[in-house]
C-alpha cells in the first residue's frame, strides 16, 4: 500500500493522480528546470474534485450548499452525483458560461447572484436558512477541503525528482494550504510559493501584515478562480507558517502564462491555472536555474476567452 493510499482511503481510489510533465522547452524559455503538476485531467477538470469529494463523502447531510466561481461547484456536483447526494451552488452571474453549464450537467442546482448587489456569502446564508438540514461547504475554508487537497501534496512529495520550489495558485488558500499540509505530513521540506493575481492580492498583503487582510470586494481578475475576498481562517495558519512567499502576478503575465503553456507545453490551462507560470514571468530572478514544480490547478475556461487570450 502506498503512502497516499493509506492516508486518503476512498479518496485515493476515486481521484485521478495528477499528471506530471517535464516541460523542458517551456523551462528553457523561463530559465528554470520546469515540471508541471497539472490537474487539468482531474475529474471535472481541476484540483477541486479532491476537496469536494472528501467533503461530500465525510459529512452526514444529503444536501450540500456551497458558493463557487465554477470549479468547486462542478466538482461538488459530480461528487454528490457519485455519492447519491444533491447540491446547490451559488455562482456569480459573471462566472464562465462553461462552468455554469458544467455544474448543471453534473446534476447541481445553480443559483446565480449579482455580486455587486449581494455577496455569495449572503446568498449562501439565505439558502442555509431555507434548508436547515443542509451542510454548508466552503470551497476553501474547511479542514475537510484542506485534507482533500493534501492528497496532491502527498503526490508531489512522492515524485522522484526533487524540487527546489513548488509554486501553486492562491485564491482562498484551499489548494496551497492543502499542498503544504500534504508535503509536511509526508516529511518533505520544500520551499512553497503562492502565485496570486495582483488585482486580488489579499493573501500577499496578509503575509506582510501578519494577519488576514481582505479585499474590499471580489477582484475582477481574469483568474476567476482567485476572485475571493480573503483567505480562509482555516487556511491562514498553513499559509502564514508554510509559504516562503507570494508572487503577485499582473494580468498581462497571467495571460502570457496561458499562451506559453499552450504553445510550449501543449497544455490548455485556465487563467488561474497559469498563475505559477505568471509568477516565473513576474519574478524570474527568484527562481533562475532552479528546479521548479508549478501546480496547474485546472483547465476549465470558456472557449471564447481562451481564444481571445491566444490571439492577443
């Protein structure tokens, strides 16, 4: 029995192992020895399935309510389908159409909200009052979410090559805190960096301040998976103590990351998934000639948005 099988029973048999790609051509362009740990081939197209399945499998209620810009919503919808449960997903009206349709196709009920008038959190609270028997699941601020995402950290720890640094996207902090936990639980002492949109740099500002600092509203970055108001309370301790730093990535570098992944690694990634590559473009001096693993968190992007980025 492998380490990940013993630590994640049930989850390990359900998830797809992450795909590791030694991207030598892209690495040469970026000045690093580059490995991609891509979750684009995970169930529902992103790492979120790890967390969603762990939550849905571990809680007693048969109905789950959550808020999501898309990836966690469709992951939860699919997890609930597999487990014979139901879910309601509160989504911003500005969510990618491909993600809204995917939630519906996986069997989830979509509840769209105009975030300028009402926050996702407020709408979730309304639905929780209407369905008192439901479990309210955060897409990131939940120990079960961190535990599910730790399965990816365990896979990184078990990879034969040894990395000087791991870079993972930061939104609410569920992925990065899970990666930190999985690596630490496996005894791997790696430098872990977050990559965050400059337009929504609350996690970076929180690290500098020493406490959680929130955005005033949902940042309208092209990296829609990182449109969070703040990092989660449960995630904060892991980020504060486990991150070597956070690179704040401008929008043009996020787009360039999408293009480079497609043209030099033959990989379709959504803008949030390209944040690690954007970090290498933004702060190349910090990683020059190092062995770097970038976590590509997902590949769910509207075809028109993707085509627009590639043609720019």
